[in-house]
C-alpha cells in the first residue's frame, strides 16, 4: 500500500474520532435540553391540572350535595346531620 493511502486512512480515522466526539457532545446537549424542557412541561401541566381540577370540584360540589340529599329523601331516609 502506498504511503499516501495509509496516511489518508489514518486521517479518516482521526476525523471519525473527532466526529464521534462532536456527535457525543451534541447528544449530551440535546439530552440536557430535553430534560430541561420535560421538567418545565411537567411543572406547567401539573399546575394546569391542579388549578382546573380544583375549579371543577368547587363547581360540582353544590350540585352533588343537593342531588345526594334529594336522592336520600326520595328513598325515605333522613338527611345526614351536619358536622359543622
């Protein structure tokens, strides 16, 4: 094999190692970026769900209590005593 061929092969090998190192750094950067985004998204969704679940529960509570009392009276059972 001529010397220039072996030199070209070693250059390719060096370039391949460099490309692998750059690719590895990019992959780590993307992993960190994804984890940061995932953390932010999880926090936003948790906040959204908790706020809207509380609002929905507050809106449904009077209807649920009234329906339960009407149902119990319909069955002939007395209303439960309040525990205030």
